[in-house]
C-alpha cells in the first residue's frame, strides 16, 4: 500500500509543479489553488509512504516519477519541445528509479 500511496503522491507532485508553472507567480487564483491542494496531497502522501519505505528510496521515486510526469505532460501539451534527447533522458530517470528499487536495500537499525 505504501508504494501505491507514493506513486499517487508523485502524480500530485507533477500536478503541483505544472500548476505552479501556470500560476503566474501565484497570482492566478485557480492555478494557485490547484498548486496548494496538490502540494499538500503530495507531501501528505510522501510523509505517509516513508513510514514503510526508506526516505532515500521514497524521495528518489517521488522526485523521479514526478519529474518525468511533469516533463511528459509539458511535451504532450506543447509546453516543451519533444526531442529524442529529452525522451532518452526521461527514460533514463525512470530506469534509474526502477534500478534503485531493484538494488537490495539492506536492513538498517534505528
């Protein structure tokens, strides 16, 4: 369940990042409201997920997935140019996040 929450939180990260870009410096009311709601949901989800997932791994997944979704959305909607280099780099981010999760974490004592 923690992984589902983390991935949903990463989606909200992409939403708040996109809304921030559309908020004209937090002066556009609707985009600003979406930003603040998505930011809160994203942080709450991340906070919940790190109860069960190590912070380093959770943060890498959260930022990596959020970044990839933000850029992909911008490319699909025409906010950013679609280039082979961007697609390769986004693929690299996703592969790196998956790879990080496939590497044994080891147990740590707290």
